[in-house]
């Protein structure tokens, strides 16, 4: 068994637990993200409002993806997918960078 397979086997239970927690507490996580975004926006006096909201939206999408991985992992794009939807079910025309695997751990 290779190193990557060994790591995947060990991380499997953790991934399931994170998925379960995201499923059960997704609403609370979203509320916490909104509160944090509001505080940061106030502290920066609105200067980075667009970037803060974009980051918050991406974090919420990640929580949603984690929550849906528990029951139907690999079932395709999640909510929001459809005509005109971008990669991973996101709408919009922004280009996405190709994904590269992380460097090997030595």
C-alpha cells in the first residue's frame, strides 16, 4: 500500500465525521461565517466588502459540499448546477485554475 493510499485510509473516518458535523450544524456554521464577515467588514470600514462576501460565499459552498459528501459522495455537482452553471455547480463566468495535486510528502 502506497503512502497516499495509507493516508486516504486513515483520513476516511475523519472525513465522514466532518461531513456529519457539517450536515448537522451547517446552519450554525453559516451564521458564524456571516457574523465574522460582518465584524471584519465593520473593522475595515467596508473597504473589502466585496472580497469578504466572496470569501464567505465560498466558505458556505464548501460547508454545503462537505455536508452532501456523507450520503452521495461523487454524485456530481451540487445545488446550483444547471444550464450556465460553472465548475462545481457555481454560476458565473470566472475562469478557474486547473487543479494540481499537492506535492509528495517526504
